[in-house]
């Protein structure tokens, strides 16, 4: 039997995924700033910041079992998808790895909402 939505296991998995995603976004942000085409990455860099922040906020809401966890997780999923889309435009390893982690986090957040 799979993990049920809103079960402690679903929430734990989402929290873990959000922490992993926030870290990946911060690391990718730092790496993007070192790339030769940093100007071309402006939107990606801004989205990485947004994604890291919403992931950490989602963790806080879930950890305190807030009634607003679902809307925050929905927003987090949307921002993770947007971040993945931005990162996928760049072929370097850090952006590709970050995009994959963002997609996984978006799914974990959707599992919390469903």
C-alpha cells in the first residue's frame, strides 16, 4: 500500500524533499553566479532564490502542522516546476541536477495537497 496523502510519512517525505530542494537551489544559485553566461541566467537565478525560499517556508508550515500547509505546498510545487523549467534550459551538471530535484520536490508537494 502506498503512502496516504496527509499521513505523517507523506509529510516527512515532503519535508525531506523540500530541504533537499532548497539546498540544491542554493548550490545551483552559487554555481550559476560563476558561469561565463551569468547575464543569460538572470531569470534562472531569481527563480532559484524563490524556490529555495518557498521550500523552506513549506517545511516550517508542515513542521508546525499549519492549516495553511496545503496552499503553501501547492505554491511550492508550482514554483519548483518553474525552477526546474528554468534550470533545464542550461546544460551544465548543476542546473540539470537541480532541475531533477525540483521536479521530485514538486511531486512530493503535490502528494501533500492531494
